[in-house]
C-alpha cells in the first residue's frame, strides 16, 4: 500500500492540474498570450519544486537531487519538441486559438505513452542490468548526431503514421473550428459518418513527435536514477510545463543557437555515465552540476553571440482554409 499511494496521489495531482487548465484557463478557445503562458509555466514549476521539497523531506536528499537532475534534463530536452511544434503549426497554418487544444490532448496522450515506456524500461533494467550499456551507447550516438545535425525542415507528408491515418480515415481539406472530427454532412458526404479534420492530423504528428523524443529523454533520466517513480514524475512535470513553454518561447526559440549543442553535450554525458557505471560511479551532485553548467553556458553563449539573420526562401506552408461556419453541434 505504501508503494502504491505515492503513484495514486501524484496522478490525482496531475488530474487536478489538467482540470484547472482546461476548465479555467481554456474555457473558450483563444490565442494564448505571453502573460497567461508565463502564469501557467510558473504554476507548473512551483508545483514541481514543492514536490521536490516533499521528496527531500520524506525520502532524503538523494531522491530529491535525482528528481531535480531528471527534471532539468527533461525540461531542456523539451526545447527540441518546441522547435518541431513551431514547424508543424507553421506548416499546417494552424490558427493560434486552436493550438492550445492540440497541445493539451497531445500532452495527455504523451503522459500515457511515456508512462508505458517508463514502466517497460524499469522492468528491463531490473531484469537485465546490461541494457544500461545499450541505453548509454544510444544516448552517446544521439548526442553526437544532434551536435552535427543542422537540418530543421520537416516533411509531414512522409510521416508513416500520417499515411496510415489517411489510408483508413477520410480527412477534410478545411478546419472546422477546434474540432478533430466532423460529421460527413458538414463536408457534403452524407454517406460518411465521421471525417477527420486537419487539426486531428496535426494532433497525430504532435503525438508521434513526442514518442520519438521520448526514446531519447527517458533513457537519459534512467542515467541519473533507476527509481521508476522519480523517472515518471520528472517526465510528467516537464510535459505539463511544455505547453506553456511553447507559447512563451515559440517566437524566440530560434535565438538560442547553441542550445542544441548544449543538449547534445548533456545527452553524451549521461550516455557516458551509463557506459561507465560498472567501473566508476559519478555522484548525482556532480551530474547535476554538469547538466546545469552546460545548459547555462549554451544559453548565455547564445545571448552573447547571436546568429546573423538568415536570408533564404520562406518555409513551405500547407494552405488549409478554416471553415468558420462549421456547425459545432454536428462535430465530435
């Protein structure tokens, strides 16, 4: 019972936070402003800090430092998600007032997927300790690849999951408000019961994007702790803050030119930590200092040495009109 109670209490807290966000902050679809995003971001960070203090009190400094290190890793890696979210929303020309709805349901799905992945990862590590070496090698490879990867273009039409959706579901050519599905009559197809809107297509891309990033971020947290509760809670708190971070940073994220390099160094460091764990244990305090130092250095360097304005063609945008007159009562 004592092992189950923290999981139940934490998920209840997450449910309350999501209910407050959906019922209070997003009662009506609207473009999220900087002030609203900042308030929600500060709320999420405050709750995470309170949770960390609780860990320190009930489980000791080691668990608290492990959570803090995992939380910082997840928050930093979330920046890569924001880069891709900006590209996806721009490509599909998603109206600003509907972006929060996509991110809300996308993050809700991410919580479920990451919970399953963390459970599977914890099970594999408990049964096969050697799998940490595989995780470590993968993180080092990913870090090196990230350090030299400069291409930020996306090609949604090549996404295999998106192709699968279009194969089995009819997809509308216009937005119907904030709805993911509309009845066939709304598209002039009375024989078809439900039709997916482009907003659902964007949601699928957001979900698959998070799944890809989770393959990197979850093993990275296992590098600092093998406690499934700490891995899960640090992931969830970072995901809850991700939506607000998007609206805060979407317009300026391109200015942090060295942040991707910093993330590459962090991934490589935690990968090396996994690879050498059998011979040399790196204390969690030292790991935390390295992570904070690298990320801070990359942000400060980006501010001191900004990139020159790039001259080139505008990014490709999918022209998808919005159907303002869609009947809300006929939409799912």
